[in-house]
């Protein structure tokens, strides 16, 4: 897996809503209706991440907020795999 250059990262971010490039990762915060919804969302993301063997950093905070950070540690930066998972996460959230 090869890291993406800044132009490639920007192009991919332009195709997503609410994701930002910060500290060699792409991040997004999700606001759910209830604590139960937030927990269920984290579980669904975890199942998808395990399926493609690419694991995000997940932070459940407050009672309804989930912050997700994606980076490819082996590459030391963002790769196409991070954007693949970001798109799948957005689909889960729909």
C-alpha cells in the first residue's frame, strides 16, 4: 500500500462530506441521536473494518458522538484503503 500525495488526498476528500486531513490521517466526527445509536454505529464500523482488515481509531465521547480517524500505519500516512473505509463508514451512517 502506497501513501497518497497531497493532491491525491485533496481529490479524495473532495468526494467525501465532513472528512478532514489532520496529522497524517483523515477524520470525521459523527453525531448520533442516542447513546444506543452511537454504540450500534461503532459496532457496525468495527465489523466492516475487521472484514477489510483495516482498523480505525474510534472515540466514543459524550453520549452520542463518535470520532473516527483513519490512517495506514504501514505507509505512515493516508492510502486508498483509508478512503475506501471512509466511504463504507459513510454508507453505514446513512
